[in-house]
């Protein structure tokens, strides 16, 4: 018995199949959610919300080069605070950041920014040695130093990584395990526990979500 093809149903199913393929493609290419904005916000005018932005800064990296907001123009970056002689959380945090560095090292619009909390000890030479020990030979991951007051002020008022009051003086000290994710417009879009491997996986996923937002 020969099977008889009903061309009417074939023609009807072609556009249905195309629509299903298109919707599936869009779902794969577009994020299922958008990352939130963190920090204080206010209304500049009717129906216009201004989100917290990371203020201007100027530090020096492991190669002796100046690092400012212009270094991160049109760039997504992850930022942290650490110190080279730390024997507790910092080694775990920066070993986890190696995974992030490798995951996004090929993207021209991604960087990592690590600030020392001990600028008296972490000189440019010390930071350079630390960077090399972590396999960093380029400008994709910057280790910076500067005045303690400026470093600590940015941590508290810029990245909102520390809620304790402090003046950046001799007795002041910041020791946080949290990372912040900053978008291309200097907005904070995520916080992550740098010592938790599951949080690192979440951060990598959300960095991809952020790049998908820009791709739309």
C-alpha cells in the first residue's frame, strides 16, 4: 500500500516549523532576564531614573601605568580588594578569578581590576610579581595601587563593597571577599562571594547575560 502525501498539510506545517525555529533561536540568543542595578538611585526628571555610578579614579597598575575610568571605557569589568601577603581569603579569591580571566580573556571589552588594601607593602614591583605568579602577562587583569585614602574611599563610596566607616588612615583596614560586576556605563550590576565556587559560576553566567544585553 503506497503512502499518499497530503501536500496541503505539508505547506501548512512549513510556516509553523519556521516560527518555532525562530522563537527557539531568539530564546537562545537573548537573555531570559536582565541584571539588576545596585546602589542608591534617584529620579533626575519624570520617568527617568539615574542609577549609582562608579566615580572617577586614578591609580597605578603593576606595570607603572596610570589607570583611570578611561581605561575601562566601553568595558565590562569585575573588581575586588585584596593584598599580596594575605594568607586567608585572598588566595582563594584570586585563584577563582583566574577562571574568570581565562573565560573572558579573548573578549576585548572585558577586564578585571584588583585593588590592594595594603599600598604601603604592595608596591608596583610586588604587584607585578603577584600578577605573573597568577599567569597574567597582559592588560586584561590589572593590579593597582595608590593612596590608601583613595583606594578605601572608592571601595566604600564607589563600589559599595564595605559599609563600615573609615578614613583610610593608619588604623583603617578593609578585608572583603566580595566581587562587584560593573557594566559599560559604570553601573554596578552584581555582587558575588569570591570564595564560593558556585558564586563564581553564577558570576560567569551573569557576565554572559550582561554581554547579551549589549548584543540586543
